[in-house]
C-alpha cells in the first residue's frame, strides 16, 4: 500500500508496544487528514 505519503510515516521500533500504539494512532490521524483534504478538493 505504498503511496506518496509513505515518507511522512516515521520508522520506529515496533517491538515496543507503546510506540506501536502511537504509530497506529499517527497513521489513523494521517489517513483521516488525507481523506478530509481530498473531500475538500473534490
């Protein structure tokens, strides 16, 4: 699922559960913001 936004996602040590959750939250927020931006463009 590579796209032009991949470079925005920081690489973290996913063996750490706390970082794993934070990474998930970040991806959710990023996807929400991206869909919001696209909704306004269309």
